[in-house]
C-alpha cells in the first residue's frame, strides 16, 4: 500500500509525511522483492485465481497506489518498468487532472491526468476506483455511498475502455453496509489496510494490505512478510 513515491516537500511541508516513500527506497524495495522471490500480479490475476481459472506464481504480490498522484507516473512507473513489475492505482474519478482537494489542510499535489492514465494502462498498469470525491463512506447516507461507488466505476470504465472491478475505500472506512453497496455497485474486490495475507478464501471485499512509508526498512519488511507467511500457514 503506497501513496506517493517522491521527494519530501520542503519544510514546512506535508502534514502526512508517512504518505511518502523516497524514490531510492522504492527502488530498493522492488529490488528486494525480486531477490526474495516475489512476482507482481494484478487484481485481475487474483480474481481469476479465485475462480480457479488461473494459477499464480509461487510468491505473488500486488503493489497498490492510493489517490493517483502524478508522481506515480513520473517517479514510480519508471522504477516499476526497470524491474518488470506491475501495480494497481486507485483513482478519484471526479478529480482526475486536479489535486487532492479532499485533504484541504494538506499540500495540494497534482493528480494523474487522462493522458498519463492512458499511457500507464497501455504499459500494463491496472486501475481501480477510489470513489468520485474521496469521502469517508461510513459517514454518508446509503444513496450517496452508492452514487460515489457506481458513478466512479462508470466514469473510469469510460476512460479506460474496460470494466473497473476493484475498489479502495477512502481513508480505509468501511463496514458491512458499505461492502454490500460496493457489491451492488458491481465491484468484485476491495482493499483495506490490515497487516494480513490474502488467500483464495479471503473476503474479496476486505483484502488486506501492508502500509509502506518513509519509515519502512528492508529488514523489517522482510521479517513482516516472513511472520505473515508463517501465521498464514499455521
């Protein structure tokens, strides 16, 4: 679970510094994942595996980027290509080409535009929905939640020329009612932020992720992955 792969802004800067991963950190993480035997896959791969239509590599991993910052195109994507890796980017559909206005107290940074999204999709990057406007879905009435989910999925499908199957709940806010509405809106999978591994038996609308930030160090990451594998198998 990534947000921004970029340099930290000058001080006084971002309120949420942990949303950043430095380019050299991301480079080292991609190299380490390859060295440890991990291969990146897409959610389409995982959904096909869940339907027993496809096999996965021995150590599959999905890299995700929340919000769709332009730095994902300018900084992260060249590094992904260097390591022949793929990723999934979650877009706020009403704010494509604009800035992170949902976070008024934060530094405003540019989001991906339509041209950049098209280029990345042609290069093998997968895209999912982060709703229309990035609200906390658990604080909204059900009709508004459904509109945020359905309208975003429709708009992104038109932009991408393909169905949008995966959702990222803004701020990680979700509950049984929100998950039911996500299913009604047509999503086949959705992600949260919880330190666990996923399997074919996982709830597809509560897929877990590991948050990666500026404090993530390779030895700790390797140990976390080892622990989670051990817990999963036991």
